[in-house]
C-alpha cells in the first residue's frame, strides 16, 4: 500500500463494514494514522509491516495488516508473522485471500508460523472476539462479527491464547476488608499511595517510571514485546495527557520507587460512537465531555501493574482502597476489565470479592506455514 488514499481506505473500511452496528466502537482515526506512520510509531524502528486491501469488482471487501516484530520473536523463540486489523465481508474466499497474502509475505521473510489478531505491541488492539458479540465494545479492544472466528477455524487456524473480560459491579462503599488490608500492607512493607499533579508527573518523569514498571510487570505475559525508551516516550505523550488523575493510583516504597499502579478511565465507547472515531469537527467535545463532565456509569480498568518482587503481598488492596472510593464518588456503577489471559489466575482472583460476570472472550489464532 503506497498512497494516502489507500491508507484512508484501509483505516475507514471497518467503520463502513460496521456502519450502524449497535456494538461496534470505532478506533480514534487519528490514532490509526499514527500507528501506521513510521515517523510516529517508534515500533517501526524494529518492526516490519505491510498493509493489504482485498477488492472485488473495484470494491473494497477486506483489509489486513502483516507485521513482523523481531524483538517479540526473539523473546519467545518463534519465527512468527502477525496479522492484525483484519476485517472482511461475510465471504470465506475473502478471508482466505487476506490470510494467504499475509502468510506468503511472512514466508518470504523466513517466518514459519502466522498468529493474530496481534498488533505491533500489547498496546494495540489484539484478540478476535469469540464470545460476547451482543456486548458493546470498548476503546481498546476489537469488535468483529461472529463469522470471523468460524472462518478461521475452517481455514485450519487453532487457538493459541484466550483472554476473558469481566463486567464488575462496584460496591456502594469500600469494603472494610480492603481498608484493613491496605493499612496492614502499607505498614508491613513501608508503602504509601502518592497522588500527583501533571506538573509533578512531568518534572519527575513519572510517565516513564510507569511504563518501566509495565515492562517489568508484563514481560512474562503472552507475546509481550518490551517497550523501547522511544516507545515509552511515545506512549507517555499519548496516554498521560488526557487521563483524569483522580482515577489513577500510584504506590511507592520508602525509597520513593514506584512499585504498583492502577489506571482507570471513563468508558469512551459511546463517545467514540457519537464522534465516529473523528476528533474534528466535534468529536473532541464528546470525548472531553465524557472524560471530565458527563461521565458514564461504566469505568474501564485499563491496567494494573505490580513490581514482580511485590506480587502476592496484597498491593491490590492498596490500589482498591484508593480507587474504589474515588470511582464511587464520581458516580460509576460498573467496571469493565481489560482483557486478561484466561490462564492468569492471580489477576482474575482480584475480582473475587466483587459481583462480576465474564461477558466477553477473545482469541489469538495460530497456524504453521
């Protein structure tokens, strides 16, 4: 793909395919352009990628991105080409053509397996929806029709990993157990919650500290690719400029070292649907209004990260004791979890004290080339 027009066609295809679908949530169009711009996305310093469009009778009927992440391949000892941003009409021939094209592109570059949907990094949308097609999507996840996984199965693709997502009912007040446990854990390990202003975050480069912690916390999770310093700077600018700091919790030890963090944001799903994924001319209003004024009753639990040596020591109680009262005060009734690996029992155990349901499942598929 070489022209700006083709790039616009690639990015806009999903919105056309899912036009008026009640559960589809578009990506921010500007974010998609940035993701595929080698001058903006620092992953291109080590990743290789190509975008493909499928046509029938001069009409676009599908799209897919082919990605090779050498850093992740080295970490996980694989020769894998990834497919991502895959969308297609209800036609097996189109799906097969897209995936065969990625497979051929990967084989030409020495790869021996294909897997996806995956992005350049874990901060890109990943995992094909296989359950929960009647549920509204979220800002950071993929929505797709039910025939997508059906077709992949018929084409010989098998499950490589599953993520599950919870819808959690927030309590009316902070459970006493969290307050007591948080106090005990803070005293035992010399920990404290620190609330920060944007000026302090900039001055102390706290955003970089947070993403270094994420690297430490997530580096053993499926397919994770350690973020480079330039990628960290990119994500700091992308994420920390808009989050409401009342909805963020940082935990430090006595040496002032960041050992845990929890980040939440109001669900932007309906705002993105109203804006159709565009910031201009009025999309920015819907997003800012949702973030700071007319918050919805659902909050997205973007991430929880804990330094490895502090795992299994009750730090989640500190994060909950800090965040839950703030979320209740802000009027939230429910929380939607980020996708969690179905094998990550420790993370899923965090939601044990809450009323919750598993309402979505998504999958990465794999096939040998």
